[in-house]
C-alpha cells in the first residue's frame, strides 16, 4: 500500500500543480488585463483633460480676439468723433470770426459733440484704464474748449480777441490730448507707434 499511496500522492500533487499553475497563470493574465485597462482609462482621462485645456485655450483666444476687435472698432469711432468735434469747433470759431451766420456751423458742432459724447460713453464700458485716462483727459479739454466757445459765441463782438485765440488754443491746448488718446489706443491695440 505504501507504493500506491505514494503514486496517488504524486498524482494528486501533479494534478494540483497543473491546476494551480493554470489558476496562477489566469490570475496573472487577469491582473495584467486590469492594469492595461487602468492604463487605457488613465490615458483617456489625460486625453480628455488635454482636449479640455485646448478647448479652454481656444475659447480664451477667441474672447481675446473678439475683445480686441470690439476695442479696435470703438477706438476708430472715438478717434474719428474726437477729431470731427475739434474740426467742428474750429469751423464754428471761423464762422463767428468772419461774422457769418453761425447757425449752420453751430448745428454741425452740436451734431459732432453729440456723436463724440455717445462714442465716449460707449468707450467707457470697454477700454482699459490707460486708454480711459487718456480719453478722459481729451474729453475734459474738449468740454472746456466747448464751454469757452459757447460763451464767446453768445457775444462774438465782445469776445473778438478770445475768438481770435480760440483756433490756436484748440490746436495747442486741446489737440495734444486727442493725439495722446490716439497713442494710448494704438498701444493697447499693439500697433507699433515708432515713427
């Protein structure tokens, strides 16, 4: 009986070893498959994260581009309105000095003033601080000149000397602030202003 038990024991150990090896191999294969699936899931998460970063970056670029274009359009309108306002004041000064009927030039001046005022109000909502300061300085000087001009226009003969100086004053005391506003806008837009 000793030999048959030994043979049986060897057979049981052989079968157990064969089954254990199959189970061990299957366990390792399952673990390898889980690791592959986890790696694939991690890669998909990273790819989604990268795609989301790219999407956010593209949205930010688009917002910046739209903001730049909105400011650019506003700057063109504001610069044009300020220049036309100064020109209308200059034309009104000339009409008053020549003794012409100033009603038409005053009407044109009021139109240019209203256009400038509306454009300036819009600009206040979208321009950055450096441009807001420069455009505020220009507005203050334009309004001061307008106030003087209206006062002089009430009695052109009584303010003949002041009206004579007004044209020069517009170009020496007001115009530099309009130019400074333009320069601030160009800097904000990234336009090279090295002339």
